[in-house]
């Protein structure tokens, strides 16, 4: 099984780290796009960590997913500082622009829109994250400009 060989290679890269599971899951998800049951079973087999423990970690953290998502993940913070500073209006504009609700993926498979509890940037609320890039001090207009710029730079096919 080619998947297991890739999982074994990722696990081996973290053999000297005391608690490597989050690093392993991050790299495995990057490799496969999501953490399927087969892939999680491969991680359990390779690390000798119980599958239940691995599944618990994979489903606890919002940055992990056990089902396929769009090529790019747009995460909007919904904590109090962002909410107070207008995140609802920003989110509504993003939903309108992408044509999806929170938790959905665009029909072309390019973007998945999600809520996240906190991105740790309350001083520049409201905040959104596209893949690993974080954007703060958002207004609905700034969010649209970022998404449009994102598309124009060729990082998407939407």
C-alpha cells in the first residue's frame, strides 16, 4: 500500500520528538488532503499509538479534517473580539462572494469556508486565515479584495 509507505516516511521524520503526533498528523494531512480512516489506521500502526487516541486528536483540532475539503481553506474567527469588531459582516460578505455557507466547499472544489474559535490575533480583529496566511483588521471590502487578489495571483482556479 503506497499510503502506508508515505505515512511511515512522515512518522520516521519525527522519531526524535517526544510527542510528535500533531506534527505527524499535520504532515500526513498535507500529503493526502485529509485524514481518512485508512491513513489514520496507518499512523496508528506505524506509531503504535492507539487509533482512538489518534482519532481524538484528529477530530479535536479544527485545523485537521477527516473528510475532503477544498484546495484552500478560508477560516473566519468567531471569538468575542472578532465578533465585536464586525466579523459577522465580513463572514456574510465572504459567504456571498464564494456562494457557500460555513462548512461548505465551493462547487469547483477550490475553497472551503470554516469558522475557527481563535487565531490568537485579537488585537487586529476581525481576522481570517486562508491556508497558512492570516489577515487582520478586516472589513467586508478588505476581505473581498484579499479573496479577489488571491484568485488573480493564480493560487486558485475558482
